[in-house]
C-alpha cells in the first residue's frame, strides 16, 4: 500500500479513528483513577495502622509457679489507647468463674479502667491460685469486653475469650534460670551483709614472713638429717 493510499484511508476514517483513540484514552483514565483510588485507600489504611492501638488479654502463669495465674493486658498495636475500660463476664456464671473475676478484679486497672495504655505497654492483673478449686477454675470460660479509642477519637470495642482449659496438665521441669539467679544473688547479698556488719567473720589462714623462714630452716634440717642417715647406712671401703 502506497503512502498516498494510507493518507487517503486516514482522511476518510478520521472520525472513526478519533472516536477509537478517545475511547482508549478514556478507558486508560478510568483505570488510572481506579488505581489511584486504591492506592489512596491503602495509604489511609497504612496510616491508620501506624496509629491504631490493639489490646489483647490472655491468661498468663508465673514462670516459677505455674499454679499462679494472672491476666496479661498488652497493647500490641502501634498507637496509644485512651480511656480503656474492661468488663469481665463468665459464660456459665459458675462459682469458679465468679471467683476468678473477683481475684483478677482486685487490680484497680481492671475494675476502674486505664486513662492511657502506650504501644507495647503491658500490665498484669492480680493473681489466682489454681490449686484452690482446680476443677472448677480449669474449666472456667471468661470473656473480657474492652472499649477504648485512639489519638484521633476513633472508638474500638472488642470481646476477647479467656479459657483456662488450655493449661490443663501443663507443667515445667527444674527451676527457671532467672529465678535461680535471683535466689543466688539474694544469698550472696545476705552473706556480704553479714560480713560488713560484723555478724560473721572470714576464716582466713595467714602466711607471714616468719612462717616462710621457719619452713626454710626446717627444710634444711630435714635435708641434713637425710644426708647423715645415708652416710651411716653406706658401707665403708675395705683396706687392700
């Protein structure tokens, strides 16, 4: 096809081609607008995630005493939480669940709430002893309803289940290292205190210059006696 033919074809179909190109441009604009809106939405979500608090509540046992249980409250989000309130409930309203709620609520922050809980901040509630009413407590199921808001006033409400049956049969072997170190340091501190206050005295064996001289003289005498004994035992030479 000659160049003149191409030019003639374009002139004859200029309207159709213009409409087609306009449609392509419009479609590309729509796609670009959708992508831009999606990017803006994701950016907003990322910004909210960087300032959004998230509070978790979980049962926790002491490392050195597995029968002592507490509730661990922690802000695992990246933003602070304000005006945090807690509401503990038992699913079956059993006496064991009521006892657990009473034990945990001895901590004022669970009973009265918190004004502020920073990112990564962690609190522990008052403890309960599983050795008392074990069968009832290990089957207890609690729920903790938490309400709070973030720095820009957005409100949050979540309900977290707290089950203790996951710890049934749980135990540890030996003494935790940190606990052993703490007890050893306590014994060392008590010993140092007894020495500094004069309650106990160090048992020290001294070794003076006179002791060293006496030991050297004794060594010389021992060598001289050994030499004399060898001379007495040795046979005398015979005369020819």
